[in-house]
């Protein structure tokens, strides 16, 4: 849902901005492979590898992309509790 921000003066003139809640899609870069990402990314953008359905962010300090949308590859062990004894 969008927002309406502004002030209404005594002369019934409204000044302000209206936001429809639309995401600026210039900040989302889709490529068919991580190998097509730019050598140096932009911290203000999200990069999507469409072949893996994984999203990445650029870390300027480490000069590398980090996957932020595919955590299942980082899981080593799943403990299921004590349901079977």
C-alpha cells in the first residue's frame, strides 16, 4: 500500500509526494548465470541468477557477492528432535 505525504495549506493547495509502493526495478539485476554479474557490483542492487533461482548482494568491503536467497546449500545437519526416542 502506498503513502501520501504532504501539507495542506489554508488556501487548499496540497504539496507533497504520493508513493504507490512500487519497487524501483532498476535496482534488481537479472542474469542467466552468476558469471554474467559485473566484476564489481553495486551495494544498492540485488543480483539474481535465474539459472539457480538465487539472489545475491554485493559486499564492497570483501569485494564479492554473497548469496542471500539459497540457504539450503549451507545446511550440514538437521536435528529432528526426540520424536523417535
